[in-house]
C-alpha cells in the first residue's frame, strides 16, 4: 500500500467530516468510514503509519485512526 496516498485519502475524508459533523462526532465518523470502506490492508497500513508519528495526517485524521486502532468505532 502506498502510505502517501492513504494519508492523502484519510485527510480528504477527515476534511469532509469536519464540515459535516460536530468536532466531537467527526473522529468517530471518520473512523467508521475507514472501517466500512477501506480494506484491511489499507487500515493496517494507516494504523502503522499513525503509530509511527503519522507524518502528514491532519489532527482529525490522527484522532480517527487512533479510534480505529483502539476498536472505538461504534
């Protein structure tokens, strides 16, 4: 998986939900989207990237990936 492309996509998804959901709800919505629509290899790659510092990920995307990694996705 191309990590740079996954970071770009995660940030785009985060930007969308930033405008559609409250600040409290947005990380959950992004994490839920990643769980539903990203294949397991994509999720594993972005979780590994975030665990290594998450270079390039927006704060919202980092928060969402942390929730995804913790299984806190509702």
